[in-house]
């Protein structure tokens, strides 16, 4: 039973990250449904974090009430940065990059997050480069393989692969009005806008990586996952709402009804922000920011599968090859992290054994001195 418990405990971090990527693929589908209905994506981002705040604040107050006394200015500042980098700024940069470039380009560039996170983790001394060790080489190689697989997945199509056919396309039920905000870029991109879009996409990757780094720093002094998620969602909702109010002139965009818009923002708020941020924060707390980011390319595979099931999108040979490379890269990094952890744990018992050995010698010396003292005859001096 102990071995089974150890196995389940060891599988917890990867399962959390896989579940987060499954939720992320659902978010992409909801973004498509909302934009196809003509809803401004800036307002979607604002509503997303508002709904998440409504869910996470009561949970934090019920289960982590004691964390209220630990909230100080540093915690609030870190929560502000998490809400900015992982919420309002990161999401809006990515969506604006999508408008100026293309869905293919945006999907490709977002997979630079693991590489940027790896570099930032080394700069902030949260990861060791250690290229001379086997674990260091495995982490670097796995990161590169994962990014390469994501690029193959995005840019190489190949022949169609007909694994299944559901004949379901949710987009057909919600046609976007002509000239809607999410009409997407025209086939002929303006060069200046494309360069700006590529730059914004790169900034969104840096923003997401900075969120993971900040999240790891915050979890050290404030290890309350529900409260951390609630604070981040509150900060993100305030920032995103201010940005949407300042940039969106059509007030009718804020109107929600019993339609796909309400479904989209509810799902993205509860599942996409509240639950997903909680899971990613948990993974960062357990294994660090690089570990959480390396699962990002895996989201492409889930997006392709869900897209083929619900949006009648086609799977291609490139999707299969890219998916295999992504899984191989992921496994390589996980193996490197496991080996690194094993190497660290092997050092600790050695030091402990030395201490115990030294303590035993010192105790023996004290006993020996005590015995010698008792062997010396006691001389009493009479007056």
C-alpha cells in the first residue's frame, strides 16, 4: 500500500498539469465561440477573471481564512504582478497578436514559453543550467524537442488523418456578424502590423513566463493556493476591466444573455481561470516554473483533438508527428527532473549519516571520559 501511495503522490504533479492543458484547450474553443458570436475578446478577458473572482474568493474565505492575517504589501504586490503577467496583460497581448498575425503564427509563438521560462529560471537561480550533468542535458534537450514538435505540429500539415468523424461543428450554430471584432486578419497581412503582432506575441510569452516565476516566488512566503488564486483573479479582473473600458467604445458588448456569450465567459471564468490557475499554481509550488511551462506544447494536441470532435476540424499527419515529438520532449524533461531530484536526495542521507557517525564518536568519547573519571579514587581532605 505504501508503494501505491508513493506512486499516486509521484503522479500528482504531471496529472495536474495535463488536466490544466485539457482545460486550456476548452478555453480555446470557448474563445472561438465567443468571437464567432461577435463578442469583443477584451471584454471576454475581463468577464473571465470577474467570474473567477466570484468563485475563488468564497472558497479562500471558507478554507483558508487564516491566510488573511498573512496578507501584506509584498503579497499584494506579487498578486498584482501575477494578475498582470498571467492575466490581463498576457491574455490581451496574445489576443492582439492573434489579430495582427494569424492563428497559426500565434499558436506557434506561444510555445516559446518553456524556453523563455527555462532562461528566466536560470537567471533567477530557480533552476541550474548544469549542462555537464545528465539531468541538465535532458532538461535542455527535452525543452528543444517539445518546441520543435510544436513547430512541426503548427507549420506542417501533410495528408489528412481520418481517425473519427462526429460531423459536429459548433461554429455553424453561431455565425459571426459581418465585420465583427474577431473577424481575424485578412489573407494579405500588412507587413508593419505583422511585425507588431509578432512582437506582441513574443511579449505575451515573456509575460506568461514572468507569471510562473512570480508565482513560484509568491508561493514561498504565501503558500495558500486558494487565496493566491483569488488574489490573482481579483487583480486580473480589475486590470482587464479598466483596459476594456478604456479601449472598447461599444457598450452593448458588455451585455450578456442566456446565450453562447454567457456560456463562454462562465466556462472560462470557473474552469479556465479559477480551476486552471489553481492547478498551475499547485504545480509551480510542487515542482517549479519550468515544470509547469513544459506542458504548454501538450495543449496543442488537446486543442486538435477537441477541435476535430466539436468544430469539425481535420487532423493531419503533421499533427500526429508533432504530437509524438511533444510527448517525447515532455517525457525527456520529466526524466531529467526526476533524475535531478534523485541526485539531490542521495546527497542528504550521506550528510546525515556523517553527522550521526560523528555524534556516535563524540558520545563514545564522553562515555569513555566519564568512565575514566569514575575510575580515579576520590580523596577526601579532612580539616
